[in-house]
């Protein structure tokens, strides 16, 4: 590929387009086949670029990706952060450019450290190492990873083997090898065929059903976010969730979403007892709720009433949503930095699943569901996964549908059904193969009833997590490293 040279402006334009195509590969568009096309456009002519030119191309791709795919950030900042349009646009632009710098960094380093030798392989490895970096640096933001869109594609059977990062690696390889194949480098056809035909030989299901189905009811209150933490919002939340709960019959488990009642658990305790008392005998109640301890720390939690053992405290918090980085400098500067609820404390690592009746339930609150390894850790000792969320912050954007898609991928990776209870959508039941079996309408007060069957056994991904995919990515990069660094 070193002999392919595109005009710099054309290369940047193609990178911007590639970012938009990656967004189209994800929900709600779900044109999964555009993922490899996007990777191929970024790769086209890349091995002929100088490091600075490669970094610029990466920046353009990131702007195209997050400018189109994470546009919901504007809704959160403007509609719910009490921020005017000019400032909201500026903050959104800073957010997009900040994330785009990850691609600038990784592609710039890629061209500085790697030569044209085995470029198709080293490109894919570098891409996934960039996703790994984006997963943890500055608390991480693994939203719209390249492999996330493949939950409905022929590549989906790879997910239980190596997770989302293995999918990203295969998609990036498909793009780079596809470019090589178009240039009549016929050797690329063999690895391409292997990557896409191997799923036919993989098991359709790595886990098996355990026990009888459990009847569940997910309550979606659809309460206005802007008044939620005011006294009238609290009264409305109590009335809504108590009313929906009283109408339930013939269910084993009732679930309210994240922070369903905008108050602390000690304040909500009498309400939760009333709600549980209104349910049929033997029915358990779970809810997202805020907790506080004697030391004045606050937690975003899942708790239960009835035959429930344990609780879960959110471990991976959302910056600017649940805590404020550089709080002394930023709080009070603009309304967006003034959190509507107290700043949260992260829960401990390695929390055990909750026992709810005869179910062992692993938890991931809202944003945590996008962290594949955090969910896999919960899945190892659980038969069902639960994610409660408040996607009201996304408004009527594509954010909730992307969030649902990533929850589906967590189900597929771990061979575990996922229960997704949200404030205003998308509330859904997802089976162990990542398929939505029941779904409530968005932006409506609703009760979603259905059945969930726990599973037992572990997928390869659940056993190991993502490190084998990261190691494979690093091994693909190694052969292409320059023996003498280009200055």
C-alpha cells in the first residue's frame, strides 16, 4: 500500500465520511456492513502518509464518528444541563474533538512506529489497541467501538469467543484486507474467507438454560427529567411507580429503573415496603436507588425487597453526570457543572451478584453496560444480567438505541439473558443470543412483562475477558515495527 497516495484533502474527506459510515453501521441504522467499508477508507493510502498526516486523518475520522454518532451529548448539555445554545455547541464540539484525538494519537503513532510491511495486519492491530486505550484513559469511553455494530452480522458468533474487541479486530482486518484485495493482492482472499466462514463452525450457543422461566415485569415511569428532583417530581414518581406496581399480578419479579424514586433509600424505605406489600406473595422487587452512608458518601445502587440477598453499588461513574472532575474549579462556573444530585462515590470492585429468589443476578447500572469486561466479571457468577438505566438524558436521539445495541452485545458475549429496565426507553428483555424478545415503546408510561430463563456455563469470553483480543492486536502490530524509527 505504500505506493498509493491520495491528495491530503481527499484523504481527510474520506476519513470524515468513514466516521459517518461507522455511525450508520450502528443502531438505529444497523447497516453493519458499512463498518468494514469505513475501516477500509481510513486505511486507503495510510501506509504512504507521514505521521502528522496520519494523525490528521485520524482526527478527521474521529470528528466524523463522534460528531454524527455521539450528537446526543448536545441534548444532555442543552436540554438537561440548562446551557444556552452557543455554549452547548462549544462544549459538544470540545467533547467530539477530545475523543477524536484518540484516533489522531493512535494513527500518528502507528505511522511513526510501523512501516509498510504487513500494513493490512498492523493497521487492524493498531486500531484495536487504540480502542483499548479509549476504554480506560481518563475514565474511558468505549462507546461506538467498531465491533459493537456486528451483533446482527455474520460475524456475531465471534462475540462469545473474544468479545467486542475481537469483533473490532476482524472488522478492521476486513477493511484493510478488502483494500488489498481490490488492488489484486490475491493473498488477502484467504484470511478474509477464514474470518467470515469460521463463524459457521462455531457453536450457536455456549451456555444452557438453567431452571424454569421467571416471570418479570419492568416498569417504565416516563417522568420528566427536568422536574425529577423537585418536590413535585418526587411526588409524581411515587404515585406513578406505586400505581403501576399495584396493577401487577402473576409475576415473580418486578423491576423499577435507575433512580426510579428521586430520593435516598432511607427516605424511600416506607414507599418500597408499601410497593412490595401490594405485590402477590413470593414476588420480589428490585429498584435503582441512591444510597448514603454514615460517612456522608453517596452511591448509585440497586436494592431489593422480598427474598433478596445483597445489593449493588455502581463502580464506574459517569464524569460530569455522577461526579465532577476538578470540582473546585468547575462547580458553579456554568449550570451544566452543577449536578442535579449529590456527587456519587464509586462502589467497590468485584461485587458479588445479587440473589433474587432463585436467580443470581449480575448488575451493570446504565453506562456500565458498555464496559465489556466489567459485565463479564458479573456474568461469571450470575445466571442473568440486569441493567437499570435512566436514558432520559439522551432525549429523542439515537443514544438510547445505541445503548440497547451494546446491551445486546453483552448478552451475546456472555451467553446470558439481559434485563434492561429504563426510565423512558428502551426497556427490553434480551435473550442469551442477544435477541430482543420483548420491548416497551419509548417515551410512554409502560409495563413490560415477559419471561427470563437463567443460563449456566461460561463462554470463552466470559472466562478470559478481553485480554486475548488485546494481546492478538499487539502481536499483529509487532511484525510491522520499524527496525529504525523514522524521525
